[in-house]
């Protein structure tokens, strides 16, 4: 694929080969992102929300980054926003694109655009979805928009 990032560790051409390196008998779907452990040569995680939480604090001593994208005082609001974003936007685009009936498509598209409108209202008054700092909710919203 033109413009794709090269596998600098193993020179593999396809991501499925990395999954198979971790487990030759794997039968799961190949998804991105993945967090790879070079020492144990395995996938640590392939769920974006969990990877965000891992990076949120586990490498602070190494990187010097002390930003907290899941602060304790905002966790309830972040979880609520994450659920809205996942169900109606992140997963909503798939529900729309892969709908098997016209009715399913219409329902998914309606929820998708209603939620986009709701978040647009929030972002018209604030730079971020939850208060005045970037949080996990913002990070989960961005990839689908892109």
C-alpha cells in the first residue's frame, strides 16, 4: 500500500502476519491499533480505549509526560461521553456502512448525525468535549472524524 508505514521490526508485509507471530493459531479479526511488546513478541492489547489508558500513565517515567487524559474527577463524564461516541460515532459509521437493510441504515445514520450535531454544540462552546483539557473522550472521537 502506498504511504503505509513499514514494519521496521520484522519486515512483514501484512498486519495479519504480526498477529500470527504472536499466535500462529490465531483466528481473530485483524484490527488496528495494536500495542506490541518487543521483548515477549506478542500483542499486549488491540483495543484503542485500553491502549489510551495504558499510555496515559504507564510510560510517564520514561517520557516525562505527566498529562492525564483520564483524571479521577472527570472519569464519570468521560465514561459517559466515551459510550456515546463509541455507540453512535465510532461504531455508528460501521453500522451505517454495513447495514443490511434500508431501515437499519436509516436508524444508524440518524443516530450518527444526531450525535455529531450534539458534539458540535459542545465544541462550539469549548475546545474539548469534557471541560478545559483534552481527555480520553477527545482522543477516541478524533480517529473516526479523520
